[in-house]
């Protein structure tokens, strides 16, 4: 049975831990990946974890996920607020999509209040730090269980 979840991260998230730690915290993306792998394995799920600063790579991973995955957890970072192309790609993906933001985007600049990705996401988590990723995986696991 398919148990694969894609975890996709947008631009500048490779600098997590070094980048504006007062907003994004001190944990690195490597820490996030380790936590995601732990939570996924507790639920019998497998993950593909990716980060890119290039919009097309994120789109290509979404296309790849169409063939193989039961869900996508995506932190599109700045592409959240700009990318119709990522929205269009997500609209080709049928299973669950959870949008995650480490910071509470609604408490920040007004340009961060609008998300193209939210027009597709089944759920949105913002402001819970990197814990948001684990909660998103748990949600996908739960939905997958109840489908059986
Ligand atoms: C972010 C919020 C975005 O507005 C910002 O561009 C990011 C990270 C977050 O995780 O809080 O790069 O998605």
C-alpha cells in the first residue's frame, strides 16, 4: 500500500536556524527533516523531504507526488504569496495537501496575509514553529487511517 508523503520547502528555508532566528527559531532544516522522519515512521509512513530556491523544482516534485504520494506537506515560503504556478500544480494533485508556515504570517506584513496555496490546501498551519510539520504529517496519517 502507498504510504509516501512529500514534504516540500521553498526558498531560503535552507538557511533555517541562521535566518532571522527571532522569527523562525534556531532549529535547522536538517532538524526538521529528522523530526519529520521520526513522526512519519511512528505512523508507518515514508517521506520524501526536499527544499529548493527554484520554483520549477517544487513544481516538478508536486508532479512526481501525483504518481506516488498520499499527501503533500508544503511550506512554499515566499512562493506562498506569489506563485500561481505552484497553486496550479497543487490543483493537479488529488490527495491531501497541508500548508505549513513556521511563523504566524497573519501577524506579519500584510503581503504575507494572502496565500495562493491556501486556495488548494486542505488545511493550513501557521505560527506553531517547526512543530507544524509534525502536526501536518499526523493529520495525513489520520486521514489515511480513516480511509481504510
Ligand atoms: C514562511 C513565511 C513566509 O512569508 C516567508 O516568506 C518564508 C517562511 C514561514 O514558514 O513562516 O520564507 O513560509
